[in-house]
């Protein structure tokens, strides 16, 4: 009743002070009076618009154990926090200390097509937010017309001109908060889209870093096979020499040839792996494979050490978690939009102008026209459509909340997986390094014994194969360590530092 009584009093004021007060005014005075009275009505209606239907937003509860959880692999040293966004300028890949890698990531930031798509989608969401905000303001219009025609009055025909111009204004006060909830939802969607852009950027950066490191470690394996093939060629030459003097058999020579050929085949397979990694990097940089090449250089990147006791505030920087949380807020706001449809809409309108047969008396009272009005309309029966819309909005909220919890759980799992991987791979690496040293020692001893005629060539081949396998396992473990390191940094939102890179989501920037 409060809202309607304010509107009625405003209308009565217009009704009493409207037409009579305007008679005899000049055109400028008429326009000023219209503006004063219309502004008063707008203020009165705005005062009436003081409520917003629908539930206020509260962040969904996290999965059991997540509120006070510590990451298992860190022995309780990590704690949880709330979603935020990482700063876009956090150059986390520099921890690997490779200048070529730094340049590739910066190039991908500028040229990657996936990032261009995500940026366009963010601009689209920002434009939708601006369009939603436009509902706060009145709609203004203007029109003018000129006509010439023939008319018949009392049997007399006449030809004359007519001219008209008008200004119109209409405004729908947000009495029930539907527009505010729409703006709230659009702002949350824009924030989610910004987080999607950050997630796409982080994913591209991680893909470039991991692809580059894997390519360099493939180069290390190719270098290992080049040295191994050179050693096998020497062993073949030695076996052939031993065969010529009657010490080695034809089977020994064939075994040496087989070992050399197998190593060459495996080296060719590594060439294929390198080409495919190079092609993948080209795509990430927005280039065709023919337009991109990386020369073979030694691996200079170093595996960064994971600091002990990292706080789980790092996990809050994950942009996918921030995006999921903002989409829950948007779904919550849409419930208010759906519930506002139950209430009638009020539209205030005003127009003024001139109609006459000439240009001269445009502002004279006889040719001046004006109108002020208000319209209240609502739906009495819709077959349950509005109830269904509210139910749909509530179900969408439940779905968004479930997706948010799933994203949080996935984040915890990824961090745990990669922390565990780094810990266990480091232990495995120690054992594998020891195995490689023993295999090389065994191969060297057996080769010396074979030269002296004290060991069969089959023992030498077996030892050499074990040494190659051990060396390749070491390099593969290094590749897995680098991959786990990149995945861990990506899982925590980029970078180790909790202070640098953290930026709380600011509602004022997105609403």
C-alpha cells in the first residue's frame, strides 16, 4: 500500500498543477515546468522502489572437511580460504629460469586463439551487464513530421500543410527489485567470464610451459640415444674384429647389429615425438607448424623446489573456482528476477510537443500538446508459467552450487595428486639414479671382460640394454617431475607466493 499511495499522491499533484499551470506559459517556461514536475514524480517513484524480492546471496557450504582441511601431502601445513583471482601479470613460469620459455609464454599470451575467444566472451558479458544497467534509466525519444494533404470540410476542399514535433519519456520504477536482481546476475556473470578468461590464460601458459619442457627433455633423450648409438657402433666394430680373429661368433655379430638397429629405431621414434611437441607449441602460439621451429639446445630449466608449508590461500586463486562461485551468485539473483514477475509493473510516461499548420506558432498555446500518465499492469493467470520459472531458477541455483562444490573438490584433488607426485617421484628418482649408476658400472666391467675373452657377448648386450633403459627411465622421471611441477602451479592458480598474485574479487568492478 505504501508504494501505491506515493504514486497516487504524485499523480494528483500532476493533475492539479498540470494543464492550468501551463496555460499561457512560453515554450521555455513550459519545458522547465515539465522537467520540474516530472523530476519530482521520478524521485517519488524512486523512493517507492525500496525492496528487492528473492533471497540474498550466501556462498554455498564447501564439501565436508574442506572448511578446515589441510592438504594431506603437506602434513597439515596448508589451510583453506575463500575464492579470489590471481593477478594477470604474475609471471609464474619464470621460476624455471629459461629465457626461451619466457619469450614463448609471452608470445602465447598475445597470439593464442583460445585466449582471443575467451576475451571476446568476456567483452560480451560486460556488454550484457551494461545493457542490464540501462533498465535503471528512463527511455527518451523524439519525433518530427511534415505532411501536405487535401481535406474536405462542409463541402469545401482545401489543401494544406501540417507540422508536428514531440518529445517522449517513459520510465519503469524498479518497485520489486527485478532490475536490480538482473544487474546483480549480469555482474556475477561478467565476473565469472573474467575468471574464465583467467582460467584460459593459465591453462595456455601451463600448456606452453609443459610442452616446452617436455620437448627439451625429449632432446635430452635424443642426445642419450645419439651417444648410445655411437657406443653400439663401437661395440659392433669390436665384435666384427673379434669375429675376424675367430674369438666371436657370427651370432655375436648379429646380436650387435640387432642392438644397434633397435637403438636407431627408438631414436627415430623420439624424432617423431619431438616433431609433435613442436607442432603443439606452434598451435599454442597461434602459428602453423611450418611457421615455427625450435632449434635443439641443452635443457637449462631447473625444477623449482616446492616451499614447505604453502598456505592453501594459494588454492583460492584458482580462476575456475572463482568462476563457479560467481555463477552460484548469478543463479541466486535470477530467483529474484523470476519472483519479481509475480508483481505488477508500473510505467510512468510523459510527452510534449506541437501540432499545427505552420512553423511560426510552434510554442503558442493553441498548438501545444502534452500528456502525463501512469500505467499499472500485471498478469492474473498464466497457467503456472511464473511458478515454473521460479522453480527453474531454484533448480539452477542448486545445480550451480553442486558444480561449485565439485570444482572445489577437483581443485583439492589436483593439488593433492601433484604434491604426492612430486614427493614420490623425488624418492623414485633417487632409486633410479642409483640403478643407472650400477647399470653403467656393470656394462663397463662386462665389456672389459669381453675384450679379454672372459665374458660372452650376450652378457655385454644385456648390460648395455639395462644401462640404456635405466638412463631413459631417469630422463622420463625428470619429465614427470617437471609435468607435476607445472600441474601443481596451475592447480594453485599460478605461482608460489601467496601475497603476490592475490587479488580479491571487487563487486564494484563487476556490477
